[in-house]
C-alpha cells in the first residue's frame, strides 16, 4: 500500500518472533526494493541472531556489506560463517572473496580489512591454499606487488602441484620481474606442464619479448 517502512517493521518483528527464514528473506527484499541498504543489513543481522546456523543469513549479509562498500564489517561475519561451514567448504568461501570487490574503488581498504583474517586462515591446512591466493590477489589489486609475490611464492612452495600460484606469478611479471624465476624453475623441473608453458609464452608476447 505504498508504506514499505511499515511493511519492513511488521515483517521484521514477525520474523524475529517466528524464526522463519522465509520471512527474513522477505524483510531483506522489502528493504532492497525501497533502496534502504542499512535496513537490509539490520535485517540480516537479526536473521543471524535468530538462526545462528543459517549459512544463507551469513552469505546475504556479506553480499550486502560488499555492495554497500563496507569491507571492514565483513571479516567478523565471514569468521562466523567459516565456523559453521564444513571443512571442505571453507576454501571455496575464501576463494570467492575477490569477486565481491571486482569494481571496488578502494582496493587498499579491502586488502587491509581482510589481511588479518586471511593470515589466520592461511595458518590452517584446509584453508591455506585459498587464503594465500586471495591474499596475493587483494595485494595485487592494491598495487602492493611485493606483498603479492611473497604470498605467491608461499603458495607455490607449499602446493607444488597446483598451477594457480604460477599463473598469478605471470600476472605480477610486469611489476615484479623476479617472479619469472618461479616460472622458469618450474618449467625446468617439469617440462611437461604445457598449459603453464603456453601461458608463459603469452606473457612474454605481451611484454614484447618474442
């Protein structure tokens, strides 16, 4: 009836009383349709408080905070989500972080917001690989290429069978020429890595080093 604020309050109160996830979804939708981002975040916070084991509530709040460019508020929510996620699903959660901030105008803020949490998760076996790659990716976007290379080297050392760290080393090559040593050493040790060899050739072509 043209009173979305009233609808929001009534639905939020009903959702809190009932603990009904469908009602919480509706509350968030009403807030978003009214372009009330702060109210949508409040609704997701209430959703998490009412149903602490709801992965959907956590994910929704993380997505909203990313859209509202509030990266500093995400790590506590992500830490809580990781705690209720099975071990084999934690790495993919971390790996998805950079996609949330593809167009973020303040990559330094994003990198600084997530670095403490990612250093924690990098110390755990089930999330080390994803954490090192995301640390490197966020540092690269923040133009902190030396930091990015440190994380790439750690990932390449600890996970020698994975190609992703070496492909990221190629991305760093224009800014950190020493990253090339990782590639050449790997190709000497494993000359059959054809996809890496082709990627290296393309990087050399882009660098006008035919």
